[in-house]
């Protein structure tokens, strides 16, 4: 077990544990947000045939070098309907719609705005030189056989469109990981219940379930677990049976009632305990009966921040996603930020565009129990241990 490790070391240690990922084949309609379990090569050329990028006329380029010229209209090429015998000879033109196949003999397109058709529809007057560039060549976007979607890619709307373009009605993806979420603490009550003195509403499991869903995994939210070794053991065992990954919240500090730490010390396998980040230094990572477990801090902001910094990148990498997993941007500080000498400092800030460029301000107090401050923020400072962060200085922030 390693104690109080750097953020980089914690990330390294999480990578030594992995989950078994199964594949499934699903239809494209259901694939949004999922992760490809195999790379896909195009089944077709894109586009599959030479076609027009404009409504207009397909012509022989040489015929249009000295406009205006009059050409004879021999027919129409519409999307998905080209008559085989449509052959453009010298002095002729074929009407053409965007996306329609290029008739034999033609090698340029004149857009309809640069033409005048005779009232009987027999002739077209070409008012400018036609453009070969308005022909989209077969395979110019993607050639058949080229691997354009890679294993581990998240199926964004753009990638779904490309999978369809490449001819896939269904695609191989990783099965959704199931993530058990166990909050711990005698003081926790479900929202809606009457609070007695000393009790608070349980919030971490709801936030964590949302964070898990954002990764397209399935959260299994258990009722809050009382601070009892037996109850905790039984909750963890149930989670092992039902989920691939376990998240707990609370009970990982030094106190006598920090039972997640205690039970992991006595019966689990801890890879590290405590990480050099502020907020969020208490987490435990290891396995419980072979299942990876992140023991997140109880303080609500800390539980979200630790998930973001440790759990999220690990889950993404389990699904084959290639980093970087964060968008980091430079911003100018409008106030001093209290940095620490030995930890990464991850304060909640609001960033926005001003006359001075992108700036960051801290609108709320930074207590790690203050979830409201996380709601008000849209970024976390990303300050290396030992760095300073004074007003006017430019620092990196992670976009939330
Ligand atoms: P702990 O690490 O268990 O000592 O918890 C630290 C702080 O976070 C305490 O003030 C707890 O009441 C609070 N806390 C722990 N778990 C939760 C939870 N699931 N929802 C909201 N607050 C919590
Ligand atoms: Mg507790």
C-alpha cells in the first residue's frame, strides 16, 4: 500500500487494476455515447460515385471557356436516377441535381445561378466558365477499406454519421460497465425524509450516479449504508455480485468511524490511500474481493472532484478511450488563489471572456462541503504542487 501519493502516481497505480470488458453488437440507433470495441473500415468508397456538389448543368469544360455559350439540354440527372444513355457530347449539357451522378462525357458543373434556360427547355445559356471542382470524386472523402473509426472511440454524433456512411447497420461496442455507488454515514437521510438533529441529506450518490451516466456506464445506487462493519461488508459483497466497479463515499479519513478505510485495511486490498490533491486528499483505491473500488471522500465537493480526477480517466481508459481526457485552458486570475506546496490545487472558479481575454474568478467560498460552489463554477484550477497563483497571473484550468 502506498500512502499520500502524487496525482500522477495515483493515476499510474489505478492503471494496474482493470475490469473485464465484454463486447456486444448493437444497432446504430442505440450507439450514441458508447465506445467502439473494434476498429471499423469503410465498406464503400465515400462518395460511392462521382457526383455534383451543385444544382446546375453537367457540361464539357472545354465548351464553356468563352462564355456566354448556348448548349443543348439532353436530359436530367437526379439523385439516385441517372438514365444510362445520358451522354454529354460536344455542345450539350445535362441538367443535374446536387448529389446526382455525373453523366458520361461531362467533366464540369455550371451552377444554375450562372445559366439561363430557354422557355421551351431545349437550350441553356451558360454565363460563366463551368467548374471541374464542383464534381465530388468517388472515394475523395474516404476510400473503401480505410480504417476511419478506431477502437476506443466514443460514438459521438459525427462518428455515428460516419459509421452509417461507411455502411454499418450495427457496430461492436463494449458492454456498459455497472458501477455500484455506496454512500456511508449514520447521519445520512434520503431527500424528502424529515431531518433529525445531526442529520443531513445524502447527496453524493446522486451526483456520482450522474457522473457515471455521463460516461455511459450504468450506476447502481444503493441506499446509504450505516457506519457498521457488518452492514458495510454486506453492501460491498452485494456490489461485487452486481457491479464491475465499486464507488463508496465517506469513511476514508483517519477517524475511528471511518469504516471504509478500516474494512479495506482489514479485509480488502488497498493500492493507495490519500492523494496529494486539494480538495479531495482522503481517497482509497484498491480491490474488494477482486472488484476495483474507489473509496471517495464524504465531503460532497471532494467526492465529485476525486471522481473527476481519478475515477473518470480510469473508467475511460478501461473502455479503450485515448486521452487527453481533460480540456485544459489558460486563464488570467482576477483574485489570488491559495495554492499548496505539496498538492495539486483544484479550486472551483468561474471563467469567462472579458476585455482582458479569458479570466477566472472565485465567486464562492471553497469549503469542500459546499456543493453550491461547484454548481456556481465551470472550471477547476490546475495548479501544480508548489506553484503560486496571484492576481493577474495566467494559470491552467480544467473545464468542467
Ligand atoms: P466522512 O468522510 O464520512 O467523515 O464525511 C465527511 C463529510 O461529508 C461529513 O460532513 C459528512 O456528513 C459528509 N458526507 C458524507 N457522505 C455524504 C453524502 N453521501 N452526502 C452528503 N454529505 C456526505
Ligand atoms: Mg462518515
